[in-house]
C-alpha cells in the first residue's frame, strides 16, 4: 500500500511539474521557466514594454490564457495596463490563445516611470494561466539610472562554485565601470558591487536559496544567470 501511495504521489508531482513547464516566458533570447526570476531593463523614456513573450512548449493549442501581474514592491515605477487581444487599464489581461510550439509576441505592459527617482524599479509576480496550465515568474523591471550610460553587450560572468555554500566568487569581464547585482527569488536586490575590467567578486553570508545575478543598465546587459546557495 505504501508503494502504491508513493507512486501516486510521484505521478501527481510529475503531472504538476509537466503542466508548469508547458509555458515559458521569453526575454532577451532566454526562456524562463516556472519559479525563476528575470530582470527586464528599460529606458527612462519608455511608456510601454513589449519585449516579453510567452512560449507554448506543447504540440497543442492553449486557449483562454490570461496574464496576471501582482505588485511586490516598487519605487518610481508603476505598471498599470496589459495588452493581449486588446489593451486594458488593469493588471489582469484579456484572454488569448497560443498556437502549438510557437511564441505569443502580442503582449505589452503599459508603465509609468517617475523621472525624479534616481533608479526606478518595480518587482512583480507575473503569471500566465488558463486554470489548468499555470506558469509564473518574478520580474524585476529596472529603468536606466540617471547619469549612467548603457553598458556594452559584450562581457562574461560566472559564479563558482555553483551550487555554492558559504563564500563563493563571481568572475566578471566588463569594458566599463559597472554594477554587479544579485537578486533573491522575490526579485529583491540583496547585493550590489561596483566592478570594472576583469576580476572576481567574493560573496558570503547569503541565506540558502535560489538567486539571479547579472549586470544591468539600460537595454544592453549581460544575461541574468541562476545561482543556488545551499
């Protein structure tokens, strides 16, 4: 009986995981899966963000999908409208559908950025669901800080060891004085370090969990990467 129950629980877990992996969030050429964190960079003059799309990772049509955004925290940044089949002044979109194995790119977020704030940002939980299939990620929107030019798109970044325990290093290669940032699973910035050229930043005392790290400024950035701390 215990073996049958264990198998049933394992099967249910597989079904839930499989359902969550049927949709992916696409940004900057990278697919973000359920539970991951992405950082979206935008110009201060931006009034609408249309750089996020959704990927149907199945061979079936997905119907009646709705995007819902829930604010976690913000400073000088506000999302107030969503566009799918039509634009609405709400953080819940109108229903839409996705064709098999294709991306839905007709999505946009209407935003307002306070020009008086030095580094505007907003953290939101973003979910796409039709009641049966659900995928959600944490999105941190960062507007270009005042007085800082865009960083070059070239460069490299790598954490080691990963998974990490205790102190670990993040090697970097950037062409201009830059900022290396680490975000927790809720999109909150937990570390910020000034970096330049080639080197290694040492990090310690991070609680166990899943993090995202990268260098962000304007639209050009080194892609965010996942870090696991045990």
